[in-house]
C-alpha cells in the first residue's frame, strides 16, 4: 500500500494505491488522522489506484468517514473502479461514501 497526499486549499486528497485489507488498514487510518491534524475543510480518499478492498478495508473507509465528520470536515471517496467499485455497490455503500452530503435519515 502506497498513499500519496495532496493539499489544495482546504481540501486534502489521499490517493491509495495497492490493496486495502486487514494488513494495510492501519496505514490508511494513520494517514487520515495525520491529515485531520491540519484541519482540512474536506478530506478526499482517491481509490483509483486501489486494486482490492476486503471487508476490513471497507470498515476502514467507514471509520475514516466518521473520524472526518467528527472533526467537522466533509468526507468523500472518489474514483473507485473494478472489484473495489463492485464491492461498494453490492454492500450499498457506494452512494454513502462518494457523497459528502449527509444521507437521508441520519448517519448509517
């Protein structure tokens, strides 16, 4: 797992490359926590380079979303593709993670 970071104004973008699973989830959580120390208005996780995401990885995405929202920032996942896109679709999480709006009925 490689993670790139780009800060542009109030937006921090973390680009994930490789596999997001039980072995690499801690690295993503560390990067999200580090990014939040700089108090961005919005944090974006770019998943275009992610080639695999298991249930532990999905949990990391949801926990990241919660951490960012608790910090008062917006959160959004962008550009999932392939098996990662399919995993988010079948779990019903694609719209929740790719929108920075609060879902109807409150948080999932």
